[in-house]
C-alpha cells in the first residue's frame, strides 16, 4: 500500500503554484527558464531546455540578424509588400484622377514647361503617372512580374529606390531632349527600368540574359512605333539606362562595403540626373 503524500520523507517540497504573469486568473507551477516568471500552458514556449515566456522568445528573435541575399536584401518570408504598395499607388492615382476629372494627372505628369517654371517634383512623380486603363494594367503587370523577384533579392528599400530612380531617368531624358511643350506619363518608363535592372542582377548571378535583352528591345521598338506620342521612346530609353545603371550599382557593390557603396552609388545616380536637368535649365528654353 502506497504511503500518503505527507509521508514522502524529509526533503520533499510541494510545488509552488503562482499566478501566470500574463494571466492573473491562472495558477501554474511552471516558470520561464530565463526570467523565472510563472507561465501558464498558453504562455509556455518550448525552448532547448524547458520553456520560456513569450517576452523572452520575442527578445531572442529581435536580436537575431536576418540573413541577407548576395545583393544586400534581407531574406524574409514576406510576399513583396513594396511591389504591392507601388501597384496600389499607381491604381490609387488612376482612380483619384478619374474622381478629380484629371486634376491628379495634371499634378503628377511631366510637363516640361512647368519644370522650367520650377515644378521640379514632376521629375519624380512622372514615374507614378499613367495614361488610361490599358497603360495602368500593362504597367501593373510588368511591375508584378519583375517587382516580386527584384524585391526578394534587393530588399524593399533598395527596390523602391530602383523604381523611383528609373522613373527619374525617364523624366530626365524627356526633359533634356524633349520640346518645352512636352507632356508625358511615365509609369511604363519606371517598370522598364526594373526589367533592365533585373537583367543586370541576372548577369551578376551568371544567368542567361538574352531573353531579357530581347524583351527590352521589343519594348523600345513598340514605344517608338506604337507609342502614345513621338517622344515616348526617349522616356523608355532613359528609364532603361538609369535602371540598368542602378541595377549595376546594387548588384556589383563589393560585399565588404556593400551598404556604403550602394548608398553612395544611388545618390550618385540621382545627382547625375539632377545635374542634367540643371544644365538643361541653364541653357534655357529653345
């Protein structure tokens, strides 16, 4: 016959039950292996030894540096959030333009004579402007196809910089080489810049880029022959050139100084475009 619990001999200590530090109405005899706070069954997080509380597990995860791709982007389980945001911005601008009867487009599009008048923001907003539903859908499709891959290898902020600079490159080309009365939209120039950068990234990784080159040539020919204006191909070419240059900066930066070189390179691309605009303005209209 087994002896009663009170007769288990000297040295026996009954477990101490305390209220869980997160759920005061639940008593528990388990405590966190790191901070020794009492934790109930819902709060118990399995650890290599025993259990830990949610706060200690969260601190451990925040202190672990996310692994990086060879181009500097963080390896995450996300599903291209910046690509979706950019698509949402393009769609939102289109809808707001419909609601405002063209007011939004008048603020976003590149208008050379207005840039001469000091509205330099149009060089940046040009890449977020579209012309009609078909242009929006085509730009969104290319952004979705190329953007997810590029964002995965570059990271969301490098990818955003690439998109903005590609649009700036297209606007710079149109402003420098286009007539003063030129008005143009540029989402397609920005996404074509993404395609050019994607080719550079693939080249750095040792992949075949002949298909990418062929696609870019076809898009350039299409914009030249069937474009929405005689100067559209200049914007496309500017977006391609700056997208490829930005892609080169991001892909070929030396590993030991990657972040610094990439930041300086991106700033250098922006300064190059700004210098071309300033030079054109100094020469005057004509």
